[in-house]
C-alpha cells in the first residue's frame, strides 16, 4: 500500500492510499447465460403460454381467478402472442395489462 499526501487549500492535506491488486493476464471467460443477473431476470419473467396457475398468480394484479382465465383462454385459443391479446379475457383492461409489461414473455 502506498500513501500520497496532496496539498488542498493551502495548509490542509489530503491523504490518498493506493493498493495494487494482482490482475490475471487471461480473464476467465463468462458465459452470459450463466450470470446471476441473467438467471434472476429469467426467473422473474413468466411465460404466459407455459406457466401454471400458481406461477401466473405471482404476477401483479393476477389472482387465482385471473390465472385460471388465462389458462382457459390459451387452451381454447392457442398461444398468447402479445399483452394486448389479454384484453380479450374477461377482467383484463388497459391498467391490468400495463402492470404486466416487462414481467411476462410469450
């Protein structure tokens, strides 16, 4: 560790320390799919086409009855392709759909 003294405003001094840390010449390759952030983000996104009622109920504004409506809708109409498509399900308006932006995938 090295200490440096830098004069600040005349008589005052600022003491700065520096520590040298070893740096590896060959950085470890990181697979972006293995990062904690990627796993966290993926785990928080809910796929509306594959999630069960319990998983759907973790979304904001989605309780048990709305979750079951989503499941019934996709069984009768096929895969959900966009958030706007949820407007076709009873109980889903603009505000409830807006709460799901960034939280679901298809």
